[in-house]
C-alpha cells in the first residue's frame, strides 16, 4: 500500500503469501458451503479454530453458518473481532 493511502504515511510492501490467519478471516467473512477441493481442511469450523474464536461465539457462528445466515456470520464475527482488538 502506498504511504499516501494511510494516515500513518507508512509504505506497506506487497506480499503474495497469505498467513493462516489471513485465510481464516477470509473464509469466515466469505463462507463456502463446501471447502475448496484443493484445500479440504479449510472448513468453516477450522477457520474459527485458527482465528481462536471463543466457544460461545463459535457456537453462535456455527448456528448462523448452518442456517446460511452469512450476513449475520460476518456481523457476529466482526463484532467479536472488534471486542478482541479493543482488549475488552
């Protein structure tokens, strides 16, 4: 990212390798009904484990996922993430 694109004026170099956490966040925010054939281990539940989502939130997210309430999945996960980032 060019430095002009962020308030800290920091140049962020490109990288092409996604971390395990990058993959987990992507899968949680854009869930699939079935894992990709090339990465069958990347289930929705696996992504929640990689992201270290607590048991209570995991239960809620799995229920929403199983009911195909993907907008609610994103909202619940993003709320959980905001709380975790705040240190609460």
